[in-house]
C-alpha cells in the first residue's frame, strides 16, 4: 500500500430500531430469527472455550452430517445463537438462555469476572 493511502475500517452497527425491535417468536413459534448462513461475515468475535466445549462442538459436526446437515463450526455457532436469542426474545426470563445464565451466576462467586480468560481454556475463532 502506498504511504498515506491506508484503508479505513468502517463497522456497520445495528440501528436503534433493530436493537429495540419487537420480540420474535421463539423456536416453537416459527423461525423468525434466522442465522446468517453461508455468506461473507464482516463482524468477528473471539470466544474462549474449554477443551471439552471445543470437543463437543467438533462432535456436533459428524452428528449433523448423519442427519444430512453438513455445517462448519461457525455455522453451528451462528445457528445456536439464532435459536437461543429467538427463545430469549419470545420467553424472556423463562428462556433456556436466561435460566442457564441465571443458574450459573448463582453458582459462581460474586467477584467472578465473566470476561476473564481463565487459565486452561482453548482459544478458538469461529
């Protein structure tokens, strides 16, 4: 790249209307929230998984293949997020995600930092 001609990275963020949209039906109420599927993704997050969680994710791939649904790790994660967020939208505190996180928070010490990368985890970009 020539000097002075650097690229500017512009990130497209959701607007207020998208963030405050009405609740979509959950998994039992239809597939209103869809995972993005096979397309170029411009947003990225890094998720730290335990070795067991990563192994579970890898085991899901051949399991899905047996059901005739081939998917890479990223697709599995995007689909799981879409399903859990649709359930959260539809059921709120009764959703699977809210109940699991609330139960986990009750079991953890009050000073636990959820963003901390504990020793012994495996980094995996999905």
